[in-house]
C-alpha cells in the first residue's frame, strides 16, 4: 500500500472594510471542482469582522501548485486581490 503525502494550508486573510463577504464568495467560487483539492473551507473570523480563515487540504503540494495555473483560480485571484488588506497567521502542514 502506497502512503500518500497530503498537504494542508491554513491562511488568514484580512479584507478591506466591508469586503469580507464578497472576498469569501470569490475565493469559494474559484476553488470549486479544482483537481487535487480535497477540501477548501472559508470561515469568517468571529473575533475580527474583516478576516476570513481558509483551510485547504490537497492531495499533494504539487497538486496545489498546479491549481494556480488554472483559469478559474487565476480569475479568482485577480478579482480577490483588490479586496485584500493583508495576509498572515497561516501555516503549512504535511500529513
């Protein structure tokens, strides 16, 4: 039995004032049906009305990196960038 090397990533993104919900929708739309993505969850930070937390689980880091070249991911990134005030408090984990 071959052991799989999954990859997970947790990232906090701070939206510009009033943009959190729109940002979350763009991120969710861009993550639909992406090959190699096992889970992509966007959750509002209950302690900060401008922040969302993104928890991603991928088949591998390679599959995550490959997804960055997909048109839907590029489009979501392009649309989301103007709404982002900052990124931080994330971590990378291998399982």
